[in-house]
C-alpha cells in the first residue's frame, strides 16, 4: 500500500497541535503560576474552617475531574467570609458542576476565555445578596428556551425571561436572593440586576452587575447589567428588555455619571482602572465605556508644602444632601493619587494623622492640590456644584420598538398569572377564622409575603396553644422584605426559644420586648435561627454571667472573634452562628452577633438607629458597646435645636432630601442616619447628640441637576444647648416659559375628549404626562408620583396620565398600572386616542415629541409650560414637585 507523504506531513503537525490544545484545555485555570496561587489561598482558607468543617477536605480527596477541582478551589480561594461561614461544600461543588455543564452545553460557552469564565460565569455571588440555588433552577428552565439561538439572541431572550418573572418596585436596602426576587415578582434595581446576572451566568453567558454609586445630577443611584457576547461587553437594563443590546432608559443619565463601577470576584488582571484591589477581589472603573471622562490628579501636601504619603483621599459628589464618596484612594510617596471621573464638579476630602482638607474641584480642572490643616473653618460656605452636561442617545427603529412592546405586554400577563396564584383576601379571612386570629392582621401578613405566603401560613397553622400572642407579635415586628424570604422553620425556631419574660409581656414594656428581644432582625442581615444556636452554644453559667453584666459578653467577643476588614469584601453580614463558628468577622457582623446574643439571653439590645453602634439596655438607659476600635469617645451629651428661617425657599425641609447632619469621627464626617425618624418630622426640633464637631449640609437642585448648597460647622458641648438654623442659598431664578399649551381637551380612559385642561386643573397648575403603560419607565414615573403623594395632595393640583396613541393594551386595567402604589388624589388616567394632546404639546414646544415615554410637562394656570421632560430620568418626581412648588 502506498502512503501519501504529503498527507502524512500535513496530518502529523495537525495531530500534534490538537494534542497540545487538548492538554492546555484540560485546565480551567490558565497558567501554572496562577493555579499554584489559587491552591495556596485555598489551603489557607481550609485552615479557617477545619476545626468544625471537614467536608471541604473530604470533597477534594475525591477523584474529581480536573476542571471541577480547579473551579472548586478557585471559589473557595476567593469567596468572602460570609460565604465561607454560611455555605456548605456540597453547595459550592454543585455551583462549579453546573457552571461547567452550561459551558459545555451552549456553543457560546465553549468560546468564553478562561479568565472571563472564572470571574464572570463561575461565581455564584453577584454582589451583596443572600445567595441561593438559583443557578440550578434557572439553568433547567432556560436550557430548552435558548436552544438554537446565537449568543446575541440568547442575551436578548434571557432578559425577556427575566421580565416575565420580575418587574421594578422600590424596596429596602437588604438585597434579596435571586429566587426570592422571582418568588416576590418584583425588586429594586439592585435586586433586578442581581437576579438577571444570575440568570445569564446560569446559561454560561458572562455577566456582571454595573452601577453608579450615586448620580451627580439627581438624588439616587442605579444598577444595570453587562453581558459578554461575541467578544465584547454590552449593557442592558435588568428585567427591562429592549429591541437590541446597548439600550436602556438609563443610557442618557449614564452619560452624565461621575463614576460607574463593578466588583470582580477573585484576583483580577484586567486592563481597566482598579478603584480597589486586593488578593481576593477588585473593583474596577467602567466610566469611560459610558460617558466623557477625564483623569483627575490630586496632590496632598502638609502645611510646609511637603508631599504627604499615605493620605486617604475621598472623591465626593452631592447626593441625598450629603457628600458621598464615589471613590477613595491613598497617596503615594509623592503625595499623588488619581481617578478617572466624569466632567462635573466634585468635592475632594483628604485626611492623615488628624489633619484634613476639603475643597471643591471645578469640572474644568484636571489637577488639584490639597493642603492638610488641623483646623476646620467655622464659617458657612456656599457651593454651586454643576453635574456633567446632558448628551442625547439614539433609539431603536420604530418597528423593532413596536414588536418589543408586544412581547412586553405578553410577559406582563404571564407575570400577572403567577401573581394570581397568591392567596386572596377571602381565603385569608377564612383561614384567620379557622385559627381564631385577627382577619385584618392575617391578610396583611399573607398578602405582604407575596409568593412566600405558604411559609407564613404554615407558621401560623403550627403555633401551639398559648403561643399566638407572641407568634403574631413576631410576624408584626418583621420588615416587609423579611416576609418574602423567611421560612416557617426559622420563625418557629425563634418563637420556641425566645425568653418571653412574662413581666415584660404583661406590662407597658411590651413594645420594648418586641423590638429589642423578640425581633430576629438586627441590621441588614438575612434572618437565620441564631437564637437557638447561641442558647445551645453557651453554657447556663456563661449566659447568667453575660446577663448579669453585658460587658462580659463584650469581653468574650473581643477575645474570641478576630476582626478582618478586608476578607468579607462584599459586606454581606455573616450570620451570628457563622461568626461564632468561624471566629473571624468584619466589625458589622461582630456587632450583629453582640445584639443577637443579648436578645438570645433576654437582654434588650439594638444597633442605635442613627450611628449603627451596638447598644444594650440596662437599668432604663442605653449603653454603647466599645470593642476598643474607636478613638477615645467623648462621654458627654448635649442638645441640638434645629430651626428654620422665615421666608425660606423650602417650605418643609426633610432629612436626606434637603439636609443632613454629620459627626466628625475617625478623621472623617459620618452622616447620622435619621431617615424616617419621627423626631425630625417637624421643625424646629431638638436632638440629644454626643459632644463633638458636626457638619450641617443644606442643598437644593435646579431642573438641570445643579446643586446650590450651604455647608456649616457647629460643636455640641456636654449639658449645653446649641441652636443651629437651616439656611439654603437662593436658587430661584426667573421662570422660563417653554411654550404655551393653551387649554386643550383631555381624554378619558375611553379615548373621548370631554373636559378641558383648565377644567381638570381648576385654573391652577397641572402635570401632564404622555405614557406607555407597558414600559418600565412609566412604572418608574408612577412610583415617583406615589413617593410624593403627600406633597402633591397638599398642593391640590391635577395630574394627567395620558396613554399614548396605539399604546393602550388590550383589556387594559388601570389598577394593574397602579398595583402596589397609592397615587395622589388628583390623578386622571386617559387614552390619547387621536394624539391630540401629544400634538398640542409638540406644537407648544415647537418640535415633534419623542416616543421615549414618559413625556412630562408642568403647565401653569395660564397654559404656559414651565417644565418639560422626555424619557424617564431618575428623580423625575422630585423635579415635578420642585416645579409645582412645595
């Protein structure tokens, strides 16, 4: 037989190349040095848990596939302490196996580079959520749906699936896990984006949560998603599908951002600017991908003009009436540090060894020198802070927008079908009657628990005779979000182990018992059955020792719990059980342990609302806990009385909206958290504050987002009263008339035009909005209006929400649009069937209206348009409120 020599020569190198590729592809972690580094960190992590958990070592002793072993070690090497303490090794192993299964199953998964896979597919954690088994659930549901799609098509399809499950609604700061968000069917932007990233990663599409910590032009923040498709990153709104990638209502606001960033799990060697970097994570700056930017260089010098090494520099923007740090750096030996930031004004604060500097950096500057000083100006300072300019963005083609809108309507109906499976009021009343409990309370707990209602019903059903009063009180002390994810077993554990103190229950101190002993919620942690664990962990004698004097508990924690301020880098609170087992925690988790332990042993305890310091109640007084980390604290207390001036531009100033108070602690001003504090509901008011130096910031925004603020400093002295006045720099200018709308006819929900604008508005100002009820931006506007209901009701004017022509869904129900919100009493919903209202607005403004709804105008009694906005912008409700007058 003759052999084709040419064929042989060609085939042998090919086989050798293929063999080499297969050899290198055996590994999940590229490079021997990186594998060794990961293994070293993994071995160090094992030492932290080996005293109580040998399962990790047992798993690595198995004959695991090489990629599975490397993925397992990678996750353990870099996971935060919260996950190390709270997740089982079998859970972590399953996450690796599922990630590799998705990588092998989907054609795009096989094309993802190793470094992208390790950092943006393999990690089960997105940010600071309570992680769950979402990857397994989502993979099973999405796998058949994505069959035959390209990576780009799959990226769009996954977001449509997410929209079927979840829509936007504001919630509190604790981030729900992805499965809880699905079960609840709504979430804030941080929860929507966490859920959506988890969905993408479950099917092998690299994804990350991207966010601006604070906007410069309005009081809020926002989070969205980036996916890695066909070799590059693309952005999208979580649970807000658009016709194409790189579109979203936030695209225009993002062009005004001063900082956009994301966390990266593991040691990261990417090319992006690193805002924070350690051996286990990085936080990278993505701003140049979204907005015009510049490099801002800061030099810190001492009073002799010598460079200061090691100074902490915070780059701050005004938001929620405080100066919020969007980035923090440390100066080098030349006193230098720098960041890439947006083209707006900012404040820069530096400190070192008790000396500080605080200056405004104009948007036009690229360099700034700060001179540290030991003195703080006693004079009030007025500042004008201008955000980056607005930049327009392009929209998708009309036909694509229309097709996408039809899909959104179907997805809304699918979500509605799921919500319809929640328990109804009639069933709740029948259940309450069968249990002999108050029907109104039962319906409240069951309805607020959303898809978690079976757990709440189960808990109530299994309460033993005599437990009902305390059991119902336990439910009553929970936050609404707790009802979404707490289990009957956890509730049962707390109920059966709480030290009920009959003397407290039978006296007027019942509320004290509920809030500071019974409550399983301490801070922003996920609720676990910690009471049962702590009562079993400590001996009877130890518990008595702690109850007699809680400082003994402080001493035990100080001696047995090591504080690490870096390794729990996602800042997810470690459960009290996890802290005790691990013996290491961040300070916040340690503080939660103290409060939980006190409550477990019948000692009233809390995190003080304004400062978040742990406290216990003894002989009628709250006592701060000192773990020896703070500077020597002043012990005296004084009284602050805050008053207003006559004729003030802001009629009813509110905390975090118009002003904040900060105390100077550990070389920086820390804002006191008085949000929703009843003491501050009316002015003037008096507060008891610890002696020290304080800063009052008062500010207002104009329509373009520029801030006029006044900064003043004052001191609180022991047993003395200090009077401080709220003062706002004048920001009123001449009202600009943008056009004259006249007195057009306003449509009703049937599309008939019966009443005039003046008739609806009663001759006063009116808010007019053209909306698309099936789009998320309209939901944002509705939530904004609900948030200012009290002020708008007091104003008394009319609000017209007119559905745009051809945007009225079949079988539209206004109640669906208003689900979960209470709008101002002056709201009218209509259908602009002939587009006459929209045309009138276009003529008045002198240009065609955008189809980027909502389109909002404020019209005074003369028909003059004094405010106009196209497309949703964060804080739109506040802008409307400012225009109509508070």
